[in-house]
């Protein structure tokens, strides 16, 4: 009996100990820094991938067939309109021109013979020696000879033009591109690859794209496309190595057609190129810098993402409450909040990754965020 009572006592102690271990404990509220939302003026940098093109890139193609007998320029050379670039073998074209000139002289002689014959026929007809039929035949022979002369002169002009085309000249001022062909290469007007390209790079065109919502915002703000172009700020150009081009550019035109596959519109800006640093075909980033007033700016560490949506935690009745927000692209430090927060709201700005919805929090208020440079 005593042994039974002892075992019951042991079981009671164990049960009491287990019950105490499993009793819920009240979760302690951790202290977190919070930021009070204020509006501020910020300088926004919008970056766009861009391609650089010469003001005009002219492909140089031969207008006659033949072998290259002379290459008169080197790659990268600066040329002016009319400068000689290539010479195509002229021997067959000179021979063709000589033949055409000889045919013109023969045709001229034929016209003169037909004219003399017609004059003789007129005298004979006046004296009633020949019939009117023979006179009309003589007149037609003169017309035929004159037509033959016109044909010969046209062929001479064509031969002269063909000879002139053997000297390939620069159609505009610019810089010579790659020259893939050398002396002795057979070329023709139907060839797929140009002899070279002459790029007018005294002023360069820089092309980039803006999405439809950005374009609508511009036009609504300024009232029209023309007014928006005039109001756009000066542009900077950043190279792939991170350096910035020393000259500023300006937007010249915005395409009136939105690309249905990308939802973007093409924009053309011009940049001066006095040192010919910008090269046609290169890529860069266009930076459009402008001031945006009355923005809500928060640090990136105060946010978290869930299923491609951005959230912050607001302290509500001592608990962390998730709030979805809409933000612009950032510079690595800050966001511009477009929707979801108002001035005076409080958000938790530390330890957000460890928080969960409804977790008890104690707030330590932080000073307002004074960052003034963000990227959209």
C-alpha cells in the first residue's frame, strides 16, 4: 500500500512539472525604431539605357561593278563631302565612253547626210523631178538620223556617268567606319555589305525609351507633347565605365507611336560631339535629373517584399501591422512612396525582416529621413 501511495505521489509531481513547463508565457514586446513620415523635396535621377548613333550614318555602296583598284582612306579618317574614298578599275568604263563618243560622231554624220539629202530632194521636188513620196521619205530619214543621234548622246552620258561612278566619293562630312574590302576585291551594286560607312558625328543622336505611364505623366503635366519636350531638363550621358560625358544634351523629339510589344515610346536626344568622343553604335545611359516636390521618402530597409509587392510595418495599438505601398525605383538607399502612406504616419524602420504581422512592438521614434537624392 505504501509503495502504491509513493508511485501516485511521484506521478502527481511529474504531471505538475509538465503542466508548468507547457503553460503559455506572455510574449514580450520588443523595442523598434520608427520613422514619422514627412514630405520633402527630392532630386530625382531617372536612368534609361540608350544607344548612340551618328547624325547620319551613310552606307557607301558602289554604283558600278568592278574590282577595287585603290583605297584612298583609312578607317577612322575624317572626310569632307566630295573626298575620294575608293577607285574601281576604270579601264572598261573608259573604253565604253570612247565607244559611245565614236557612236555620237557617227550619228552626227548621219544627221548631216540626211539633211543634205533632204535639201537636194526639196530642189528636185520643186522642179517636179521627183514625187512627193520621195520628199517625204527624205524628211523621215532626217528625223530617224536625229533620233539616232539623241540615242547615241544618251549612251555617251550614261557611259560618262558610269566612269564617274568608278570614283566613290564621300556624300557628307564625317568619319570613315570599317573598311572590309581591299584592292583587287570584286564589288557590285547588289552586294550585301557596304564598302564602308561615313558617319556624321559632329553631333550625335542618342535614342532611349520611356514607358507609356511616364509619357502620359509628362503630357498631362505640361498639356501637350511639344510643351513637354520644351520643359524636359538637360540630359547627362554616362558611359559603361561609370564616367559622365562632359557635354549635356537635350531631347529633340518623341515618337508619336507606342511600341505594342514593349509598351514604350522612342525618344531622340542630341549631344554635341566636338572632340568626337562619342562613337556611333556605342551604348550608354541617359540620366534625366529633375526636382520633385512634396515626396514621401523612406529607407529601403524599412520595407519588405512579398509576391512582387512592397510592404512596410506600421505600429497600430502596440502591434506590427503590414501596409502595402507603391514605390519608385531606388538608388540603393531610399524609395519614393507613390501610394500607401500619408504624412504623419509611423513606420517601423529596423528589424523589419524579423517582424511578423501582429507581433507586439514598443516604438522608439527616430528623426525624419532627410535623404534628398533618390532614383526613380
